[in-house]
C-alpha cells in the first residue's frame, strides 16, 4: 500500500477537517459558560429547588384546583407543609369541557376536550409584594362512550392529566424565576 492510495488521502483529509472543526468549536463552547442547572446550583446551596421548599400554597376551592395544589406540594417539598414559608402561591384555576367529535349517525359526542386555565401569583410574605405572576393552560382529550361510569372516570383522568401538566409548567416558571433572580 502506498501513500498515494486515494482511501488513505480521504482518511487524512477527514481527520484534518475534524480537528479543524474541533478547533473552531472550542471558542463557541467556551462562550457557553453561562449555562447552569435549573433546579440546582453550582455552589451546592440548592439554588431554586431550595427556595421552592419555602413556598406555601393557598387552599384550593375545587377538586381540580386541589389536584394542582397536591402536585405542586409534592414537587416543591415532597409532601406536607413547608417548614418556614417565605412565599405564598395563590392559584386560580378554571376548567371547561367541550365536545370534540360528534358521532355520524347520532348527536352524541364521541370525544371531549378538557381545558384548564391557571393563573398564579407568587408573593413574598415578608414584604407582601408580588414577585411573579403567570398563566398556564392544558388541553387534554378523552373518549366518550355509552357507559356512564366509564365517562365519569375518563373525564376525571383527563382532568388529572391536565392538572399535572399545569403543575409542571408552574413549577418550571417559578424555578426559572428563582434561577434568574437569585
């Protein structure tokens, strides 16, 4: 095999281009030094996750609101109540159910859409000032059948899935706030 082999030249050229690409990417990677974890911290203080353990949630006024509240309690501090609440989270949740599809030969819906809309306000309890407001929504569908109990369970399951989506979204927004505002 001689050094003038075309396969050998391609390997050398490919290797050289790869090294050149790595050399060009190094400054770009160095510019990404502002990347940090959302729920943790680089200095070991816990970051946003530690601050979220001090959020007290207002009482709920409906089953779906209670489900969102329970999901947030579990996400913030694993259950129970916060030890030293420094923040209060007020939730307002509205829900509706809309028919999606209509059976061709009947006038009964074949599927429904559960819509949950949530607005939240995070208040600093020491100063009684609003530090964060936001909204979230979730749309979840479920099939409608001729069985009454199955329909009730399907709607409740859809509401629970929507409540979980809203809780995850609210938690992410609060964590992002604490990550950027210390």
